[in-house]
C-alpha cells in the first residue's frame, strides 16, 4: 500500500516473516501459509518475540507507534488500543476514581461508560442532552454540567460523548473549564471522532486541543484501520498516564494482536500523509450536501437546507449522514430496509425517525453518488406525513443506589406493562437499542410507564432492543 512507510511495523513484520526463523511460540497457526493459505494474515501474526516489543511495557517498535499517534494528534501522551475504545473508556474512568466516588455522566453515553461506573460502584449523576424532533440527542450544555457539579461535594470526573454516534459535537472547551474549576477530570468518549482533527469541519470542539483530560477515539470507526483499533490520549496533569496505563493492562488483552497494531501504524501514516484524500472527502461531502438541498420530504441533518444552528448544536461532524424521515410516512428503519433491498446500500443504524449512513475518507465518489441518487428517488416516491409527533426526550429512570451484589440478587422478572405500572420494577439488566448501545435503563433503575412505553415504541418501529 503506497502510503505505508517502509520502516513501519507492517514491513518489519513482512520481512521478519521472510526469514528462516521458525516459530516455537504462539500463535498456534505458526504462520504456516503453505498449509493454511494467505487469505488470513498469519504470516504477520506473532506474539511478543524478540525485537517486537510488549504493548503493556513498550520501549521499542510499539512505543514508536504510540509516539507517532502522540505527534499526529498533538497529545501529551498517547496509547494505542486493540480492544476498541471500550477498554480505553473502562481504563480512563477507573484510573481517576475510587470505589464509590461521585461522577457526572451524560445520559447518552455508551454502555462501556455505564459498565466502568458499575465496576467501581460509582455514584453517577446524569446530565441529559436535549433531543431534536426526530430523536437525535443534541450537544451537552456546559450549563447542565455546571449545575450538576454544583450539586456534588467532591465530583471526581465528568464523562461526555463528543461527537455522538450521529455526529453531534459539544462545547468541550467550556465544559473542560467548568470541570477544572471544580477539580474534576473531563473524559471525552471520542469513539466517533478520530478523523475530525484532519477535517476543516472537525476543528471546533476537538477535545484534545480543547482541554479534555482523557480522550478515547476509535480509529476503526472513521479511519482506515482494522476493527478493534483505537487510541487514547492523556492530556495535562489532572489525569495520571501511569494510572491509566495500569488500568489499561487490567482491561486490555495480554495478547495484543500484531495485525491490529500494524493496522494502527498504517492508519497513522495514512492520516498524516494523505491530506489530499481528506480534501477529496470534504469535497464529496459538500457535493452530497448540495444535492440534498433538492429533497422535499426527507431531510439530512445539518446538510442540504438544514443547518447546525437550526438544530441548536454546538457543532456537527458532516461525515455523518443522518437521514430524517419525520416529514414522511416512512420510519428510519423502513428507509434503511428500502436502501438495502432496492439499492444494495447497507446503513449503519436506523431509529424510528431517522437512519444513519456513516461516511469516511475511504468512501468512493461512486458510493456517495449512489446514496444521493437513491435518496432523491425515494424522496419523490414517499408520502408526506400529516405531522408526526416529536420524538420523546430521553427517559430519566429513578435510580436506587445498590451494590453489585445487591443488583445480582434482584429477581429475574420479565418486564411487563403491569410490572412497569406498579412503579416497583427495578431493572436488574441493561436495556438498550443496539446499535448504538446507549442504555435506556441500567441495573438498579426503576422502569416506570414512561420507560416502558419508550421501549415498546422502539420495538414497534423495528429497532433491535437488547436486554442484558
Ligand atoms: C459512543 C461510543 N463509545 C464507545 C464505543 C465503543 O467503541 P469500540 O467499539 O471501539 O470499543 C462505541 C461503539 O459503538 C460508541 O458508539
């Protein structure tokens, strides 16, 4: 691949595989491509052998990859991750709290945030984003963070997601300032934002340069890198990078894949050197947006005739194409099915009133044209809705502070309308739509009628609800 540097990890692995060294070590496939074929990259899948460093104690070739990430993102200390942003978020939160500490979290956080809070039995105070008419969560307001902090005596951390799954960005700079006034660490789940510092539309709200203390970004979601690859950045001196590293080795596999790490290295090289590709990407998005101004019934969030200001967002990732269907009789799920069945276009997720197409710097002009043409054609055929109701705001289930042991002892009762109506149904599991994996209810929360109807409404629209 032409963007890879020939002193990078990939080529070192390739040339090592061409030596006569015989592997009496893991993995079990022994790089025997004669036996197994070359379709799987067995020839570069090794373990921590001489010359290839140790991710959890890096001082050689893997340290260089982390330093490359550090230089590219201009961070104080970067860590490459092979268990996705999930392990980075678990380590980030655990590294800045003690058992039972108080933290503030945006309610629309990913389940990994909830899991980290549950593991340390944290006292979590939630802040709620506004919700648009079509059901997209907006930016977290700095004021809501300030109010939540004022209500706590010793808040250790604030955790928000920016950008969200749908591309909504919050004012991280102001939020960071407010957190630091109260000595709270700001952790930003930036799983969907690894590409943003390299896009002109992504500078506003960039958490690394805006004062966040720990930032976790999935490379695999928006940049050319293999699934599970991520990077975490520890900034300034409020969060201790050594404590973060300590917890990373708790939550991350002790057998990190060299194939994944080589993919991270190549992704960093690509991102550094392929500026033209990013310019091309932005141009494609602008062309797409122009075409979408012809839509009459469907609407693209913050594109075409819609704007960031109209939605009240702080900023928005233009790479997320959120197709809103609330002006039509179609649901987002139905739209995504039409795109799949009639146009062979597979979207990322669908909700009752919108569907999400994720783009990246690797999309082709042909792919973008196919999506634009399909949407313009569907728009002509769909019926205008006679005024759908605005999507409800996020449920705010009442929370009972319980230990993990107490939660484990809750009865495993099925959630029924009668149970919800009783006002006494305490959830012993997470209930979330997947994707995106944002809990509607978490263990220890009371599911009342509002929560019950919300879940039923999602189910009826064809959204996949997970109870776990
Ligand atoms: C907002 C958000 N945070 C964190 C994650 C976890 O990221 P990863 O899949 O890289 O572990 C996801 C996954 O979809 C996500 O949407």
